[in-house]
C-alpha cells in the first residue's frame, strides 16, 4: 500500500508541475513566450521539468527498494535437494530419506534425495560444495565422506572451510560381520582363523579411506594378519555380497547391518565400541574378543555450501531439530539401531567443532597407514 501511495504521489507531483507551466502557453502572452526561447517562462519550464524528473527518480528508487524488500521470496519457496554421496540403500541414503520425509512439514517444501557416488564419496561432497549457496542444495555425509575421503583423494576443496555445518544427526558404532559359512562361531575363533589364513580372507570396503576400510586395516594390524580388500561403491551392494557368500568379512555401520544379523543372514562377531550395543547385547566388544581399543563412531551430519545465509542455516537447523524430536522419527531410527545426537549437538557450532576434532584425530592415522585411493 505504501509503495502504491508513493508512486501515485510522484505522478501527481509531476503532473502538477507540468500542468502549472503548460498554463503559461494558454496565457494571452503565450505566443510571445513560445517565440522567445530565452524568455523567463521557458527557463522556468526547463527548471520545473528538471525538478520533476529528479523527484520521479528519487521516488522511483524508494519504491523500487520497497518493492524489492517486500517482494523477496521467503525461504524456502521451492523444492530442496539433499545430496547423498553413496548409492541408494546405504546408511546415509536411508537416513536422508527418513529426514526428508519429515522435514518437508516444517519447511513447507518437498525434499528430493540425489545420489552422487564415486571416488570414495568425494564426488558427492564436491557436488554439494559447488552448489549455489542458497539453501536449496544440501549435503548429508558421514565419517567416510567427510573424514576419510579428504585424507586420501585429491580434491580441490577444504572440507572444513568450504561447507557450512547445519547439524549433527546420528551416531552408531561399527560391527565386524561375516558370511554365515565362515567356520568361526564367535569373535575369538574368528581371530584364530584369520591368523591361520593370511592373505586368503576377502574384506569388503566402500573405498579407500572409508570407515570400513580403516576399520579393516586397523583390525588386521591389531591381530597380526593380512586381508584382501575389495572396494565397493556403497555399503548396500557390499552387504548383499556378504549375504550371498561372495565376501568373507566387513566392518559396517551397526544400524545398517542390524536387520540382516537379526534375520540370520550374516554373523556379527564384535561391536567396535567400549560398551556392548543395546540393539545386539549378545555381541561382544572388540576389547572382549582380543582386539582392544578398536573404537570407531560412525556419525552423520548435514551441511550446506559455504556462503549460505545464516538465516537459512538457522531455518534448516530448526527443521532438523523438530524432525529428530518427532517420536515417529525417533522410533524409525531406534529400530535401525541409530542413536540420535543429543539436542546440544544439533547445532551448526557443535557440528563444526565435532567435525574438526574427528579430522584432527583420524587424518594422522589414515595418512600414517599410507592408505591410497583405489
């Protein structure tokens, strides 16, 4: 309403100025005025025209500014993409779809999951980093994509500098699982069998530097043997080959293996944590089976490209907090064995600090092991 009033006022002002001096031409002396180009009435007309133009320019600028502010699209006003740097069916993909289904309610827009895979998950991270920083392209990731990949693969970005953290999401331990036909019945028997068969055991990974890969290398070092590592493009196809008996072992996110272990489709030998996992309380820890200190937390976070406005990050974080507090979402994640990050860690600052600490902890280990890209 104010914009329209200013515009109409400027129009009336200009019309009044020109009308006032147009009357001069209707004056009985108008003919003399028109003939005398240097006369006072013509100078008055020129000055008035200049004044009117200046007024129109000033008010036009004001109304344009008001229109730009009032007409700016609220965020979000269209669909949002979440980039998953792993194939469909894996831990990150499953989590992204659970979040996307629920986050559309507070955001008021649909969320589309886009799987961009390859190069140890670094291609998907690159895709998210290079997106426009407008809040319409986000990236979900985990230890593999946002810790391991950057230590091994040649990339043009800095994982801490070139992403804007939104929130930490979940964390679960890793499980050491194997095909059902393995002769070992428990973790201690597994270690004895592995030591007796160096270079004969196939271990699935999801690429060099991934959590399953670092876990496998760490495990072989701890027990004094050697594995044959086979890289896959994601956890889902690797687990299918474990189930089919094509691969011997794998270190995998506990929540992702849970349905298969409970369904008797693969064996679980140990959980890589200080304490036993509540979802599978009968599975011992790595300390208990003779591989002490092998703890890896497989966590997930959500990021936006660097330069995304702070108010947009805050809006996204608010939607994440609401989503993770939903009892229905909590049940779905708990059923998968995932542990939701505490509320205090569901902030951009908390994710930034946690991510930095994880890189400081693991990069020296990964690089010290001379881990190379596949």
